[in-house]
C-alpha cells in the first residue's frame, strides 16, 4: 500500500520520493516511468510534449515496457501490449536505506489471451536514490505450456544530441535497421549520432555510457542480452505524430533488450532482466 511519504494520486500516476529528494513519476498506463529527477532537480528522462495520454495509445518518452514482442519482430502489435495495458500498483514505499521503491504488476486477461494465448504475470520493480535508478522486469509463466517472448526497457535518456557521444559498444556485432537489417561490426570507440540510428547490439555484457558536456549516464544491464540504440533524426520525427520536429535533438534511446534470441519460458518458471542507470556530473 502507498505510504504517507509516497501517496498515490487519483490521476493514474504514482509519485514517489526518496529520502534524499530523488523523485520518480510512474503511470499505471503501461507501468510507464514518465519522470526521473535526481536530488539536484535535473530531469534525466525525455518526455514528448505531444503525448495524447489516451488509454489506447503508448506514451512517448520515459521508459516504456516492451512485452511480449519487440518492435515488429513477430505477429503481435508493435512492441506488444504491456506498454498500453493498465497495471496494478502493488507497493510504493521508502526503504530502510532511504531509497524509493515502486512495484507494479500485470497479468493475462481475456483481451491479451486473444493475441497471446498464455497465462503470465509481470512485475516491474523500480528502485531509486541519489543519481541511480534501477528497473527490474520479471516475467512468470503461470500456464502449463512454454511460451516465447522478446522484451525491452525502451529508455529515452535526456541529452543534448549535438554534444553527446556513446561509449562502450566497440567490438559488438549489431543489426542496422536503417541499412536493411544488415549485420555489422562496431569498430568505433565513440558513437556520435549525425543521422537516423536504429541498431540492436548483440550479447552486450558491459556498461554503455552516454556523455554530453555536463553529464554522463552509465547504463548497465543484467538478464537482458542485447542493447538497442535509437534516434529517429529529423526525417523520423516528421513521421511520428507525437514527436516534435526537433525532438530528436533532445534524447537518445539506450535500451536494455532481448531481441535476437527470444526467451523460452517453461511452465511455472520465471525470467527477469534489469537496467541500472547512474548519472555522473562532469567537471
């Protein structure tokens, strides 16, 4: 149940605050993290100002939960249904160490079983304090048959793209969706984005760092095997109704994902994956 420090508003959002002033805002629609402010008051996630906030639409920005299908990698609607489903608040509390905690859950219903005929439950666990945010997605197969899924935490990081560079992806194979899904090898130590980028990096086992002139964001992951880097650039923004033409200048998606090899989950088994974000000031 919500605590006195972290009340649940009636507008469908949960706002939780850690003892040091770090704050997270989550929508029950999609269990979507819509805001993460560190104790210095800086917003670390990008959110589009053109969101419609309709119950049948995904929220643009923040951290969407992608399940049970990444993008259009299968027969289901793009990015699956978790991001447009109404989740249940399980817990919001302040831990003994002062960190904030939010837990939300989602289970199969008649509507999901029509397109994904399996009994499942999801738990999203959000922990934060200082300049660190950790999100864990747990998937449980509650049925008597195995099922396959792909998934991601589709994280939009707030940055000034013209000043930004991504470190830590050299040496990995990746699939370039902008170039006909060709498989390539990353040989550059720094990735500067000067055009549309849509890449799935495979078997990522080291942290990824996004740096601009003011901040560095270190993204590390566990359970998730792949990592996605996406920015639609100006031409892409023009095709996306809920992004402004210049939105591409203000974010990069660095996503913890499992895409190349779907997870096969046996009956009564669970899988979990997490993304940890840590923000460091420069200078």
